[in-house]
């Protein structure tokens, strides 16, 4: 122990905050032995002072005034785990402006105001670290911002929401339909009573905005992310995916594409048919994983717990130690200035696609559908037809057939024109799911 | 660009060195935009000056005297990718002693002399970074030494050798026997003409020595690692593993165990039956992966390319940028002093085990074998018998049966006593494979 204590002010003491206090107490001596630092939480801002708290900290450490913690001259570092954009944003800003390093787990805040907060931290010469904001306990942000800083990263895609991965896993492995799997996830506490942020893809959208900003060095906010959730995925889609050697995953995808006018980036969240042999396919239940493709490094995957008090506290603790070490050295990490993003227009996106249609079952229908695709320059990788009595025939009338097809790589414009043409065919009763397929052809992006 | 160039001296210009030169040239401007640093390789030590070199560097940048590169006052940083313990060790030592940061990919050197080199770097106040020495392109060392510094890590286990993973994958998926799979790996360039370092487990042993040292903060050298390779794994073992819901992987395992006299650590390399649903089971072909278990973070896995010029150069480049940034700030990273290791005696190890025996096929034999296990306090999880005409019966005489069994968690001493007792049974012709089984009971370690 070569120094005075590093005193941490904690904003928020829910699941993550209290897990952090316990973990830091348990590991205090081990951390001191490795770093020479005596790190301790000395002040904690809570919403409700009357709630009983874990022992280990004196009652006077707690306050219900987070601004007082940030302003306290006896605090060296601030950890923000209260969540939400305000008042967390103003508190983080005040701490940085006062020259205090900040560790935050707040994805919503960074996805909205990351660029200005990173710039503020750089001007103040202090750390703003946020490992826990993306993929919970998985140490992914540090490798991305440091180890891969020189890597030509082409694509980062991840299972960044545990709730939806749990629901899709149950649909795949237990044959549950969406409503059953959601109810089960809610009963187990994996999904909120109002599950919109998860199942609508918005939680993953905030995370991929942050990841895309770091990976490509430009400012991408949550509102720039194309978001589609899993609410429209049916048991039949899951069954078809399985029969064709895929599983359906909700992927958050950030891509960088070279165009004739320079590089463009995109960020999106959508369900994807993932080939069963792909490493992301074996990420089950509420686990998260992030898959990185770079020209030099090839393929990487980072796998672990995306949420939960202890895993998130582990990520916060790693950042906290790093910030404490930097503080004592007078150093700080920087992700550099974020340039304005040059977004790829959504209409320029291209990928293999899975389509399902319900059509009248009469001779020539398959040919008519195939010829619409051909006329629009879309090449078909596989096509299958199921009658009302077959495994995939749920909900079909006696005279109907379900047609599932997977295309080769197709541009969004072609696809939209094709869908319109298919809908106008007399024999097509409805177009069902339209889901991206992850395929080797993606390497052409 | 806020500064003079960071000039890199490169020791070794084989696959990794030349990939690094190309990658750095390609990414030079992107790195400058993100960090403000102008990083360039300016001197290169090669073995043979007469070999033609990639363009992009002037001929006078090359020398066949590596000591001259290390001693050059115009060099700011040294990258060592020549491999081997000497002369690489003396060169790294000279560079550190002269106050130059070193990035090395040299697992053999660090597994033997890591502790003294880390201490030397700390005394000199410079970086000694080595991401590329373990698991090639996978950014694992940085998360382990920084993100997980405060995490109570219980176990790190990995597929750290691509050659053996390729061989085992071919044996599993194509039904090849060991000799066929090795020959195939050699034909494809995945295995050396003398494959001992890989198939004997020694390459993975050096890597797990480094990982265990970082994970547990104590000095573990390659000679302290219990090493067993894959040469005794038969096609029948693979077939039995598959039938029982496992795949066989060569795992390098570092564990920390609490005992009544304090924590003990162990490091070993051995074949392991891994349950098919375990994330390590889906790591195929020449890919590597490292799986971490910690009390707070739960389970993590890092997956990617463990070897190859470009992935390894990617890992070196990440370290190089980090060291350059630190150099300009006057900072450096430290893993702290390594304490002497308190090794767990091999006889105290415990795990579930797979055993295969060949016995005379007569009534009562199974009962006799089961009772030897029972007498030694070993509980049997599953047991099966195969005759000479069955799938697993290869090599059996007409009067013989193969008996495969999986035990519950068993101490090494019990197991050794049991094996001796089994060998002394008249009816047992031979004891075949004895392979560790990864099971949930491992959590008791």
C-alpha cells in the first residue's frame, strides 16, 4: 500500500451498486496486493434512505442527494449505476467537469450523449469508462477500444439482450410460441412486465450505437439505429429455420462498408437466421456474445453474462481499478474524438433473406412466385412448400400452402420491389416473415 | 499528429513480422487519426539479409544484427517476434534495461523467464506486453490482466493449441483415427513434421503457465505444468465420448483452490471429455478459445484464431499502439510483482473421470469391476459394455468386451489405487484411456 485511499462515490445502490460494494470489500486486499491501491466506496447516493442496507458501510456514508456525492471534495472517483438519462447525465457531466473520473454502466446515456461526454472527459483529462454498459460482465469494450484500435474492423454483431435470447432459445428448444416463451421469461424475472425495451430491440439498439461509435470512431446515437424486435417471429419461422440448418437470433449489427465515395457505417438490430455451425448459434438462454470480424484478426467472439448484479459489478470493478491506477499516475484513457458518422442509407443494405408467404395451393403458383423473384434479379438459394397438414402448416386454410424461401444476397431496394410485386399476385394471400440470413456471401459487403 | 514519429525496431521478419509491417502501413493513418501518433517500423533484424523482402521499407532498414536494433538510439520501442528462448531473451532484457518498451509474442521465453522480465520492465518503468504469446489473435491477456484484475477467478481453461484442436475435430467429425488426422494436419500445414510440441501438449503448457501467472498473480513456469498430450486418444475414445454426449478437447487448465492452509493453484494440460452443450465443445478446427470462471463474473469465453501471421500481427499491433500511447504519456502497465506459487500437489486433484477397460466377456465381470470402484469409494455415473462386433469393439478378441465408464468426482489418489486394483483383476486384460471429464461437479473444486 503505497498511498492514501482511493475514495469512490457511488450513485445508485440497487442490484449492481450493492453487488459492487460486496465485491470490492471481498477483493480489497487482493486488489491492494496487485496494484498497491486501497480502493473503498466511501459515499453512496440512494433513492430511499429508509430502506435497509447491507452492513459494511456506516449509515452516514448514505445520502439521498447524488449531487452532494459528486461535489464532495473527499471523493476521488464517481461510479454511476443509477441508470436513465437524467439526472444521471447531469451528474456525470458535473463529475467530469470537476475533474473526477467516472465509471458508468449507463447505456441509454452513452447512446444518446456519448460523444459530448467523451469529449468532456478528454478536456478534463480524466477517464470515462463504461465496460458494463454493453454486454454486462463480458470484457468487450476494453479489447475493442484498446486491443483492436489498429484492427481494420469490418463488422461487429452481437446477442446483446439476454431477455430476447432466452425467449428465442425457448422457442427453438422447447417449441414454445412467442407468447408462451415471453410469459415464461417474465415468470423467471428475465423479462419486465412491460417487455417493450427488450423485445422491441431498443435495449440492444442503444448498445450497438455505443459499440459502432467505438469500433468505427464516429458518433452514432441510438436514434440512428434501425431497430426491429422479435415480436413478429412465429413458431413456424423457428421451425423453418431449424429445418434449413439455422437458428433465429436477435442480432445487433454494426458494419463498415467501403463505397466509391468513401467508407460508410450502419447500425441495426434485427432477427437473423444464423447457421447452426456459426459460433453465435450456440449462445443459449440469457447469455450474451459479441462477434467481431476484422481483416487481420479474422473472427473473434466474446461470450458471457450480459446482465445481473454480480457480472455487471465485475465489469464496473475492472474499470474502477483501471481508473484508480490511472488517477494515481496522472494518466487517462481516451477513445479520441468521434467524427460525424457517414451512415449507409438503409436502402443500400444487402444480405441473403428468408421470406415466408401464404399462397393459394394451385398449379403454377410456385412458378409465378419464382418468376417474380427472377424478374427482380433475386436468385433463390432454397424454396419449400408446406400444406395445411404439414409441420409448418399451422394456421393455413385447406386451399392454402406456406412457401418458405431463402434468397442469395439481395439489395434492400430489390427486396422491397419484390415484396410489393408478390403482394400484388392474385395467388399470394399474405407475405409473412422477412428475416435477414447470415451467410458467407456477407463477406462481400 | 501532435508529435514526432514513434520508431519501432522489429526483431524477426517471418510470417508475423512481415504481416505486422503490412498491417501497420495499411492502418497508419487510421491509427494516427485515433491516437495522434505516427507509428512506423524503422529497423528490422532478419536472419538472412539476402532473402527478398516486401517493399515499403528501404533496404537499409534491414540488418542481420538484432543487438544493433536494440541498441539503436533512434529506436523507441522493440517488437520481438523471432521466437525461441535465446537469443530473444537476452535481446528483450537488453531493450528493457535500456528503458525501451518491448512487445513480444514469445510464449517459450515468458513461460520460462516471465517473472524476472516483468520485474525488470517495472524497474525500468516501461511496458512489457505479450498479447500475442497466448491464443494468438484473441484479445485475452489484456482483459485478463486489466478487466479481471479484481475478479475472484476460480478457473481458466482453454483450447490453446490449434493443431491438436484440428486433429481432434477431424477425429470427431470425420471419424478419422489419430494417425490419419495428424497426417492430414501436416499436409495442410497445421502441424509440423515433428509435431511433438503440439500433440504432446507442450505448446499449450507454456501458454497456460503464462495465463496462470497473470490470473493468480504468482510465478508459474512451464516446468510446473502437468502435461499430457493427445497421442493416446483413440477413435474408440472419440466414439464413446460422442455417444455419451461429449467431445474430447485438449484443455489447458489453471485452477485456484481454497484449502485449509490457504489458496493453492494448479496448471495442467490434458485431454478432457467436454459436454456437447459447453461453449468450448463448439470450438472447431484450428480455432482457439479461453473459458474463464469467476465468482462474480460467472462464465466468460474468448474465441478466435490462435495462430497465423495476420491474427498474431493484429494482437501485436494492439499492444504496440498501447505501448506507444503509454510511452508518450510517460506511463506503463504493470502486472505487479508475482508471488511464489503455492502449487496444489497433483495427488490432490479431483474430477469426474472417463475410463475404458478391456475385460474377458464372462458373467460377473461387470460386477467385479463395479465392486473394485465401490471399494475405493468411487461412484459410477454411467457404464456401458461393447462386444467385438459393436461400434466400439475395434481390436477386441472374440472373448473380450470393452467397458467404458464415467465416474462422479474422484480424487487422484483414489483413482490411482482403483486403476492398480483393476489391473490386478484376472478378468481385466488392459486398462485403456483414463481421461478427465468436465462436469458441473467441478464447481466443488
